[in-house]
C-alpha cells in the first residue's frame, strides 16, 4: 500500500502535518519541492527564429488524399 504524507523540512528536522501511519518499518521515497521556484529563462529572444513555412491543415489534406 502506498501512502503520501505531507511534511516540511526545517533546519534538519522533518515536521509532519498529519499523524504518521502505524508502521514499524517502511521504504520511503522522498521528493523535495522547493518553496521558491527557480526563475526560468525568457524565450522571447528566440522569437522570430523559427518560421512556419507549411500550412499544417493543407499538409494533412495532401497526405490524406494520397490514400484515396
């Protein structure tokens, strides 16, 4: 059985937000979610580099007409 428990890590201590299940021994998988998200690079500097040369709808019509 899998159970997810929310907890906080504060200066070397794990603080649980709810009661722990009654287990003597268990395997743990710990995921760390940072409270402050990392800043992502802006992609606006790439604007205009890739140009759409083929109309997708026309391409699909052409490909499907080959089967008729």
